[in-house]
C-alpha cells in the first residue's frame, strides 16, 4: 500500500472518530437541554423543593453544590498541586516513591460508593459529626486527589524541561524556579485537572449519599442567621447537592412532577459545568499570560 495513501486513510479514520466523539457530546448535551430548558425559571432556580407538591425549586441544592465545590477545591488544590510538586521535583526514585505512586494508583481506582462508605464510617460515625457538608467535601477530596496529583506531576515535569536548568543557572533557588518559572508554565494543564475535579464534584452522587446526606432545609441568608448553627455557610449541616437531588427525585417519586423537576435540574447541572469550564479556561489563560507576559 502506498505510504501516502495509508497516511491519508488513517488520518481520515482519526478525524471520523474525533467527529463521532464531538457529535456524541453535542447530542447528549442537546438532549438534556432540550428536555429541561423549559423548566428553568427564576422560581425554579431559587425556590425551595415542595415535597408532595408540584412546582418546587432547586435553590438549596444549587447553593449546596456551589458551596461543596468551593470547600472541596480549597482542600484538594493545595494537597494535589503540592503532592505533584513533591513527586516531580523533590522525590527521589526508589522504593518509597514507588510505594507512593502505588497508593495513588490504588486510590484512583476505588469506586465512589466504597469511598462513600469509608466516609460514612470515619467522617460521619467515628467523628460523630453526622451527615455534614464538610464530610462530603472530604470524601470528594479523596476521590479527586489522585487524579489532580498525577496531572500536576506530569504538567510540572513537562514544563520544567528546558527551563529548569536555565533558571537554576541564573542563580535562582529551586523554590523560586518552581514558583516563578515552572508553575506558570504548567498552569494550563493543572487547570485542566482542576476542571476535571470540579466536574466530579458537580456530578458525584453515590459518595455524598453517605456523607452529606439527602436533606436540604430551607436556607436563610438574613444577617441574624449567618453566624448561627442554621447558617447556610455552616460546614457541619446536612447538604443535599443537585446531583443527589436528581437521583432522589427520579428514584423515589416524592413529587407529582418528578420528571419535569429531574429534567430541569439535569439541564441546570449541565449548564453549570459548561459555564465553569469556560470561565476556568478564560481565567487560566489570563493567569498564564500575566506570568509569561504574552498577550
């Protein structure tokens, strides 16, 4: 077979596969939005669920999802990026490093339901916290930490090639090199890992069933309640997220319009993920340009 023809043939096959993946994604997102976009109204987005009645909203679940996202990322990003820096720049090849990587691979392969049961035993019962938002954030951190660590390690290794020796040769310390040269160059790839972690936070349900709970009391943002135990920002309260609510609505049928609410909540969840991905890309690009001086 002619090498040029073979190259064109395989290039065409790869284009077809890529197009199929994109088409599948567009079809999935389009179907969900088509089914649920008509349900999205201000009262639906900011209203409270009405058990046993039609016309409820997803306000508490929407707030809980964003709050869970912020709390979990505040824990995951320093640990994941810090572990990636250690593995890429400080750890020496040997048995200890191999053992650490084995642990990371093992954690990455754990099913979310198993991690949720671990969270139930440790963060709910052993600590006697009960079902809390903080317990859910810790469980999500356990799920996201291996992937973010591996992404950060690979990004730092790739970014350090060719610039690490130059920076050290100019008299910079190792930490100055990591902080001012390597991390800015690795930021786009690290941000990709953060986006994947955030997507899992939005979409995770199994692990949160056993840790954050399935109750979402009405949230009051009055000044008199912000410092009380019933505050929406209290980490030690039950917090039903949007993904858990979608599962509960479609499995238990506690409201007459469960299908409508489930479709609307699914559409909101997809829109949230899309908006977060787009904003993260824009912010990451701005950060990269500010560090590198490019436009």
